[in-house]
């Protein structure tokens, strides 16, 4: 059965898309730690990130870098933090989170409650800055 992220990439479940190419997809996390919290997902369904083959994983990191550059431009922050958790959704993904302090990357923090309008605006602001 397709994962929830595959359904998102296929357009069966809505998302706030940031960018996509033939191999990878980026969209906003629905429960963000910070405004601009984005997930980078490979189209290939693999549960654990480090089970992805070398070349495809390297390409995913390069794609994530381009998304992180755009996040930093759109959502002013000290750095864009990178995290891999993967305990909830069995489809590998990288979290990119704008951060100003170490605590901003604490997944135990309460999640932000952003409106659909705020999420759409944020996705648009990041997406228009992505240079693939
Ligand atoms: P984890 O697998 O532990 O890295 O957590 C999965 C992440 O995916 C969580 O941060 C969720 O908020 C996020 N997530 C789950 N479903 C959706 C969805 N439909 N759209 C956007 N983000 C989602």
C-alpha cells in the first residue's frame, strides 16, 4: 500500500508543496516546529533513510540543500537545521527547520498552529526562491 507521502506526491492527499523534481519532493510539515519547517521526500518508497542507495541519497541531499537555501531566504533564521526522525511515517524524509537556537530543533516542543492561509503563504514564499 502506498505511504501517506506517496499519496501526497501523487496529489491524492493535499499538501503545501514547496518544490519537486523527477526524484524528490518538498512540502511543509503539517505540524511545524517553526514557520518554514519543510520535509524533503524521495519519490522512491524506502522506509529508512540509510537504506537508500548511495547515488539516490546523495541526490536527495543536494535537493535538500537547494530547499534549505530557499528556506533561509524566505524565513530569516540563523541556520536551517536538519533532522531525520522517521518514527511516524515509514517513508524516508529529511526535516529542514529554520532555527535560531538549539531548542528550535527539539521535536518535543509544542508544534505551531498555523492557518492554511499562513501555510500556503509560507510554501509560496519558499517555493518561489527555490533554484533547482
Ligand atoms: P517522523 O516520521 O517521526 O519524522 O514524523 C513525520 C512527520 O511528518 C511529522 O513531523 C508530521 O507532522 C509530518 N506529517 C505527517 N503527515 C503529514 C501530512 N499529511 N502533511 C504534512 N506533514 C505531515
